[in-house]
């Protein structure tokens, strides 16, 4: 079994999401990221709201977990960003691509 970590991180707009993905790829914290448009509903400061957000779905190695979370917290514009993650199994060739991308010399 080949295990990766997938991260789910909502952003306020597409440019923010794309900039975050670029930073994380450049620093070899993620191998790739996808951006999806979403409508999010939540309560913030006792007010119910619905807003457009852009969700980043990222793939990385389990060894990058804490450093990746720390970097997201450092640069994310939200006061309380959602940084959700889960382990996933994947095919060997995809795992090897991710591992090679994230372990190449800078």
C-alpha cells in the first residue's frame, strides 16, 4: 500500500489559492494542488453567512505534514483557517511521482 496525505484548505478567492499552491510547490511541501470553487455556509462571530470560497486539495508525503501545516498557518489570510487532512492509498506510479517531486534537490 502506498500512502499519501491529502490536505483540504479553503481560501477566500482564487488568486489567494493559486498563490498558496505556487508557494507550497516551490518549497517542495506539496507535489500538486487542485482548486475548486465552492459556496460555504458557516457562523462567524454569531452571524450566519454564505460566501464563495476556493478549496485547495493538495497531495503530499506524510513526512511533510507538520511543516506544511505550519507554512499554511503562516501565510493563510484567514484568522482561523481550516486545515483538514487525511491519509489516502494510491497507485504505485503516482506515489513514486509524488515522492520524486518532493525529494528532488532544490
